């Protein structure tokens, strides 16, 4: 977490950030084994999602941009999919139990416990970032700091792919996610936040909810300026 202020007191924003990060990590620790079992093979049923991941991987390879991080990697199955698409990829997640499961399932890949708003990476170190439903738990006023961190660790021209729940044109909406409080975003609103952080949109996709899904699914593919 970020350090305390000049008088040893954290600001309200820092306190909020620390609180929701701790709560989110604990919530996913509690459901990690069930989550891994339910979703490990989910990409096999999602051809449109695989197509976007393929486009992301091809764009990173074409740019010759280097390593990729999946931030909020969970049990690591999407990280492994990106590896299979030819990327030099590693995963980061808040939940220590999720990272344990990922390491057990994919011992050839690197997985680390960490937070998306304070990545242990040098400026411009990455060629790509995948944030696959990992910003959904971020309180809206905290999200610009995450985009700033993504921009910091991406090299110029690096790629960012976001997956999220879309609010179908309505304002940002909190909903009862089974693990931790989460937010649905209008795709235009999320794209605007990215633009303000110096990302240029390459493409977007909206997918209708499938059986068992409640909300429309959004994807944004962007390039760091």
C-alpha cells in the first residue's frame, strides 16, 4: 500500500484503497478453490473472448514489445492461454491462495502476489497488460490511479486489453458480485478514462450475456501513447 502522509496519517483515498484491497484479497482467498474449479476451462466455451485474446496476443507480437502481465490473474488459466499464444507472460494477483493454485497448475509460469496499483516493475518494462475482469472491484474514484500505473509500466506503443461488465449505457453501477463488491461500467465511460491516461482505443466489443451470465460483457483494446 502507499505510505502514510507527512504527519503519519493516511488520506481518506489511501484508507479506502487499503480497505477494499484487503477485503477483495480475503474474499477471493475464501472462494479460490471453487473459483478455479468452475472457471478453469471456461475459455473453451467463449469463442468471441478467445478471438479478442488472440487479437491482443497478435498485436503484442507484431509490435515486438516484450513481456506481458496479466493483472488479477486468479488461478492462471488465461495467463496460460496467452503463453500458448506465444507470449512471454506472467501473472499477478491480490489473493495469495489464487497464486498458490496458479503455481500448482502451471509450474512453468511465473505468478506473484501483488496489487495492480503498485506493480513491482520498472517504468516501460512491459509490452502488454491484460486486465480480465480485474478492475471490476475498484471503486470508481480509484480507477484513474490504476490506468496511470498501467501507463507507467507499459512501454510506448504497449497494449492494454480490458474485460469488464458493461452497464448498457447507464452510469457506473455497483452490483452484488459473489466474491466482493463490484462495478459495471458504460463502455464509453471506461474508454474515456483510458484516453485521459494517454491510451488510444484500437477496438471494442460488447457481448450479450450467455446462459448463466447476468450482464453484457465489455472489452476494450488500447495502445499506450
